[in-house]
C-alpha cells in the first residue's frame, strides 16, 4: 500500500479539513494526515495530532463519511482541547 500525504488529497477535501479545524479553533497544520489504499481500492485516512500523538483512522471512499467523523472527533475533544 502506498501512503499519500495530505498535500496530495483533492483540493476540496483539503479545504474541508482546514474549515473543520478552524471551526474548533485549531489549524490543519497541527495534524499529520495521510491515506492509504489497499488492493481492493478501500481507502483509510490516518490523522495524528502533532505534539499529542492522538491518532485515529477513518474509512474513506464511496458510501463513507470520514470528514463528518473527523469533525465530530474534533468537536468532542478526541484530539485534545478545542479553543472555541
């Protein structure tokens, strides 16, 4: 499986991450985000907050809602305290 860095994600997906982070008073740069695809085309997005090493993995692709799950995790403080 090849790992793809966040900078290679589609522009609209990058913007969604920036907006979700901004909504809770965090910066997207505070996170190390990458994804991997397996041989079946399934995609997994790994998110790690730099400095705390809090990490989660989201299933991504057709029929999934990884961004909504990430936003929910941000809002509930999974990655640490939010400022908003």
